[in-house]
C-alpha cells in the first residue's frame, strides 16, 4: 500500500525554529502550506497515511515558551506545548479540573502521552479527541497568536468540524485557559466507551459540577465522538442545574434528552444506534457518580 | 534433579530483552536495496500492462508479473504433493483481492521505493468480483479461476468451490431417528487478523554461483527453501534459508510468506541483496483467518447419550487455496474427536471469494468447531435439565478412544487424558455448584459462569503415513569441554520450544541446562523439519532431539568404555554435583570418567567427535486437553462484557517449561477474549477492509482488558504421555481452543441470551438484549 504506518515517504522541508517569534513569522510566510509539529502523534500518522501533505513542517517540539502550567490571575494557563502527561500529572489540574485528568489518563498509553501535547489534541480537532471533551466541559478558553497579536476563543466555539477550527492558518495556539473554581469544591469525571482499553472513543462524556451552599451547581456536560464536533449538552445541563436531588426521574429525563442532542454515525468503531442508546446511559451514570461524590461527603 | 519441569532462564532471554536478538528486520548486508510492493487497489482485475518507466527514472528496479517464472505453486507444502492444491504465482496476471501484490520495486532507500510505487502506471481491466461465500456459490457468479492444480493434475473450475470434503462414520440418519431430541443451530465466525507482533520480512542475497541466501520470517526453513528452489529453478544445494527468531506468527507463516519470492525475484534481477519488510497495512491485506458458517445438528437421548452429529461447513477462503482441504479435514476431526456421537457426518465446502486469502490461525479450525460444539453442549444440557459439566463428563472422548483431530488420515489411540481432572478441578476452583441460572439474576450488572473444554493435537504424525508430512530432525554433538551443541531446524515462535528441546537433550545426556546451547543454523546445516505448526514443536521436534540424543548417549558410553576398559553395557551416565556429567562402572561406582575427560580424550587420541544426526517420526498424535471456566459481568444497559475471573486448565503431559506454559495459557486466553468480544475484519463492497489495514481501526485487546493476574488461575493436569519426550505433549493451540465458547456460555449464564455469531460486541449483545427474549427450545 502506498500509505503505510512504516515509512513516511513524502518529501518535505523540516524547519527547526528557535523561538515563538520565529514560528509566527514562518506561519505568516507559509500559512496553509506549513504544518506545526508538536508531539507528531497525530500529524505524522496523518502524513504517513497520506491524509495530509505539507511542504514545510515546522518543528515546535522544543519550544520552551509553550510548555508549562502557570496560575495567572483567576486562571490556570496551560502552555499548548505541554505534554499530556505533564498536564495529567499536575497537582492543580488534578484538584481543580478532575475531568481533564481523567480524560488524559484515558488517552493511549504513557508513551503516547509523553509525546503528545494538549495543544495537539485541541488543534487536531478530532471528534474523538478525549482531552478536548473535558476541556469543553471545564469551559476552557484557547489563546491564539499571530504576528499581529492574540485573541481568546471559547472552547465551545472553537471547533467547526472534523479537523476544522476557527484557527487561522497564521495562528498558533499558545495557551489553554481554565478558570479556577472559587472556594467551592469541585467534582468531575470523564468516561470513554471504547472497544478496548486505550482506544479511540466510540463515545465519550465529561461531567463537571461544583458544590455551593445551595447545593450542587454549575453542571457542565460535554460529549465526544457523537457529532462532527464536541457537543455541549445544554439541555442536560439545564435539567441538572435545577438544583434538586438527582433522582430516578431526572436520570430518565437525562437519558431521553441526550439522544436528541447528538448526531452520531456508523463507523468502524460502533453504530449510530448504539451510540444513541449508550450515550444516555453513560451521561446519566457519570452525573450520578458526581452527585454521589458530593452526597458521600467527599466535598 | 531433571531440567525438564524447572523454570529456567530462557536461552535467548537476555538477547531479546536487550534488543540484540536478530530478527529478519535486523539483517543488513552491504550494498543492499530496499523493496516495497505495489498492491491491487481492486478486488478482481486483469493486469494488462505495467509501465515502469517512471519508477525506473527514479532509479528503482521493478519486478512485474511478466518477469516472474511462470510457475503455479502452493506456498504451503506441509501436505503431501498429491493433496496440495496450487493456484498462485509470485506475481499474478490477474489480481484476485484488494491488496494482492502486483509489482515489486527495489531502490536505494525504502522511501524511494515507496515513491517509485506511485510512479507505476498500470493498465487494469477490472473484472466482476464476488465478496461472500453464499454469492460465490451461485452458478451465475463471477469465477475466480478457470483452472487450478491438485498436485500435477489440472482441475477445470466450473464455479468457485475450491474443494469439498464429505466424511461419514456409521449411519447418521438412523442415529437421528433413534434420538429423543435433535438440536440444530447455525454458528458463524468472522475473518480476523493474526496480529503477530512482527510483520513479515525477508532479506535475500544473490550469490555469485547462482544461488541465494534468505533471511525471512518463516515457520519452516526447509519448506521455504524447497518452494523457492521450485519457483526459481535453483538446486536446493544452492538455496539456503537461515533460521532466525520470529516475532510470532500464529500460523500465518506455515506457508511461505508471499513477500519472500518477490524479494528473491528482485534480488536475482538486480544482482544485489534486497530487503523487503511488510508494513502492517500490507500484512493485514496479506493474510486473514478463515471465515466460516457451521450448521451443527446433534441427536441425543433423554439419558444424555448421543445418537448422531452432523455438521455442514462453508468456509470462505478468500482468493487463494493455502490449506483449505486440510482445514475441512481437521474441522471434521475436531468435531469427531470431542464427544462420542456414535454416528457422524461432516460436509464441508471451501469457497473462493475475492478477499484476502485465509490461512491457519492458532488452532486451525479448532476454536471454530469448538465454538459450535461447546455452545451446543450447554444448549442440550439445559434442554435435558442436566448439569453442563456432567453432560461433558458423560460423553467426552478420552483414554482408549480414537482421536483424529488432524483429519481422517491421522488416527491415534488416546493414551493420556486429563479431561476428568480438568473438569473436576475447574468446577471446584470456580465454585461451579454455586452457579445460578440466568432467570435467577436481575439488576443492571449480571455475572455468569461458563465452561468449555477443548483440545488440540500434538503434531500430525502417527503409526501410518497420512496426508500430512510429519517428521523432524536434529544434530547433536558433544564439544571437547563436555558442553553440547544442538542443531535443530525447529522454529521457536517465542513460546520456548527451543528451551524445551535443550532441556530434553540435557536430561537425556545428563548434562546441565547451562552446558547445552542451540546453534545458529539454517536449511543447509539441518535435517528436515516440516514446520512448527500443529502444536508439534515439543512433542515432535523435541521427540526427534530426544531420539538423536539417545544415539549420542550410546556413543558416550562407548568412548567411556574404551577409557575405562569396560563393556558399555556395564556403564551408566549420570550427573552429580561433585562429578558433573560422568560415566561410571555400575558394578564399581567409584570408577568413573567425566564427560569432559571423555570428550577431550576422544579428541587427543583422534577417536572422533561424539555426535549424531537423525530424523524421527512420532508414532502418535496425542491430544493435549484444555478446559476454561470463565466468569463474566455483563452491563445490560451497554452490552459491555468484562471477563472478571478465569480458571485455565491444561493437560500437556509432563510440563517441560512451567512458567512458559502458564504464559501460553494466559496469552491465548487474552487473545481469545479479543476474538470472542471484539476482533472482526469485514470486507466492504469495494473489496477493501473496513479497517483499511490500520491497526488503530482493527483493535486488539490490551493487558487492561484481561482479568488481573490474581483473577486468572492456571492449573496443569497430572498426566504422562509415554510416546512423548519425558512424557510431554503439546499445548500451544489447545490454549485457545475453548476460550470463545467459554465466554459465550458465561454470557448466556449471565443474561440468558445466546449469541451464535462472533464477535459478541457490545453492539451485538445490546441489540440481542433489547430484542424480545428468545426462550431456548
Ligand atoms: C497510538 C495512538 C493512540 C492515541 N490515542 C488517543 C486517545 O486515546 N485519545 C485521544 O484523544 N487521542 C489519541 N491519540 C492522538 C494524539 O496522541 C493526541 O491527539 C495528541 O494530543 C496530539 O498531540 P501532538 O502534540 O502529538 O500533536 P501533533 O501531531 O504534533 O499535531 C496535531 C495537529 O495539531 C496542530 N497543532 C499542534 N499543536 C498546535 C498548536 N499549539 N497550535 C497550532 N496548531 C497545533 C499540528 O499542526 C497538527 O495539525 C493517539 C495517537 C496515537 C498515535
């Protein structure tokens, strides 16, 4: 087969810039004809498979400016070039954004998580990207930069379709911004339904919520692999945010609502029918799990 | 203390874990070219013309269908020539499946070779294709072949039936009339991928004398040597195939891999060494396991005895006949050898389709037949109100009965049998009597316990020659310091066959394991061995080594006799801590000479080397039995099945490598779970694979998908097979035989739903759970 996972036979220029500034000027010059290489765990696979070709490959793997996690103001700012392991193992992420930790741990295995970056998971914009689902549930925002300046886009508005985002060809994703919970306890979970462990998702769900004096509030629910982009389940969130105990009535209502909010397809991993059926079950399972954690006094 | 039965470090262990063990991928020769293969994008197509000018302009050397020898062959020569069907060439003028190799290209780098592939211009004439067996059987369907060959005899094809087998014993119709109940069900098993770690690779070095050296992924150096000699018209004395470690194969290299003769052709054409490594995607388009449909009908009396069994099989073999005739024979044999049916009928058809060629996969039809029979046993037990374990104990074929797992031409009387021990021990360990019926269970998560038993043959030998060739060879010599070299052609798939042979020789010669080594060998330096297939490595390969070691032992006693001035018959060979390996005078044990001194003396006095070469055919093909007791948990809301606990019980005779045997049982179980619940290759209407050849889309289970180590219990039955080396039989393929059936039976016990088609994915199970409940008749 011409496309294969063994040898990358395509011809391209590999450029090794030394700074973000240099990357931005390369992007300004080459735009669409260039690809940014971070961990390469998506890009190189796509190039080998012949799904993508680029005349220039700009290697950003060693750019220290985009690595690391910092508390800045009300936000946790995650450098887009931080490895998935680095993000998943960060104490603040684990404490304050538990669904993200869960999601990262569900990605492949340690070796891929060491190579792959959080920014790569976002910009690659696969409908099955796991960290993305948790980021959307945590209502992350993405900072993009080009030679003229920066802008910040909500994660709920960033994705347009498989592999498509609002990022312009001359922009790089520099940071992921997560608003830190203010003095309240947080819970969140992510579950991926796969064929085997470490698989690409048949469907995935992230649920987060916070405990306040009046009860469990701020429910956020997002799904992956059930539509061309990550899906925010607004109606489910509304049901949950009514702030009453999560009982059987609500879980049945959740199940019914989920199926209407998603547009899954048949593919090699699963069927549309199965995804619809099991999405409702998985969302309500996860909501119950979060609810029980608060009830059980973890909060 | 004997070495057989001890856990000892593997001979190749350090080399393998430190990355120093050479595989064919690692062979580098000076001035070597790298090859890649252009594969058919269409399911059925005539290749009118290949324009290689573009590729040549890039500096590539091309091998086209017009340039390969016009020799029709079968890449598997395990069966005798008159039972070997032949339908393929090195490169075809008509490609019969998507992914069939059409052109080979070699260049200075692999990247360049792959780029050269895109410069080929091929004039195709698309032909109508047929992609499933049912269609292929219709008279109006497109035909794959006009003519194939059985041995030297041409067969004019009228349709797509590659071969048929009809085997009857007794009077099945009368048997069914006698029955109180007749149970009939249809079972199917899908295509799936072997998933061996190493993709196939070959390196070929053309020699100035017109000969070739080949390093490749093989299960038999000798068969590959012979097929290459036959295709390229080179005398065997000038064809050498090296024995190397292989990264598994699960049966997919019993035949010569399709890339090997392409690599040879490129090397001969270019006059330079050529290396050809299959990318994973090519490998997935190169071989598959057979897809089958089995209709099983069993007649049974109220008291649980059987009156007749009848099985109809349709096997979709894909585009080439690799070993379908043998497949049907063994499927009949597995069925006939499981239970006392009394009357028996098997009707099988192997059908060509424009799909990836099917070939053996761990068990060669055995797990397929088992999937039908062992579910059938549970269905019958439930119908009769009998305990499934009891019904099996009442009817199994065991000691003193005839076993013909490898087909009607290979019959043996069973001499060692651990079935009863396996079933009783497994029942105790899993807590069989606490098992509850499906209707007693409720709630979202339901657990179920299932049993299935199976077996495999140990080799394909026997008292009389059959349709399959089976013997092995060895050369053993004692070095001048008392250490021992073994030259064995037997390929170790990674399961420890090599270590087993070392232990068998060590114990025969009373030499410590650490003083016996396996030599680097090839087809030139060893006698013939048919292949490491049919679970024959230890029983047949080890059997031959034991046989030759006996001869060496005789020589040692003779040499010692000259030194001690005694008749050899009055001497004995032994190993003790003080003396090491030595020969002593039985009537005066204080008189002895060490093996080291014997060997050194023989050299100094120019008596010669103590060494022997020989071949040996086993006189039996004894079954190694297996049992699986499995507990699953089904999530009735998602259809997901988790295997939570398993008891894996084997009867391998004397256990030669205990830790490696446990590893085989656990490894096969892990793989079996994947086959039961997940793995499935579908061919799309275009003839391409649903996963496109990408491993990400053909997912195999991981270590996280099997029960944790403390929930998997391994047990070895206490049996001794007197025909085997030190009482050993085989185990490898048996380990997979009953996994799928046990999982399916456990799922039924959990939720009361029986699935007859593999794999039992969550999608399939959830749909079955959502359907109106079918009550078992
Ligand atoms: C074996 C295997 C298993 C996998 N399993 C999973 C899984 O379970 N779940 C999952 O979600 N993913 C999985 N992946 C996909 C992949 O590992 C992740 O998506 C990873 O996060 C990608 O990061 P990367 O740094 O490797 O991206 P790269 O491949 O380097 O880049 C991906 C794309 O994003 C662009 N890009 C990357 N960073 C930026 C940036 N900062 N600004 C602008 N553009 C950028 C690149 O140009 C490229 O187009 C798997 C991959 C492999 C090989």
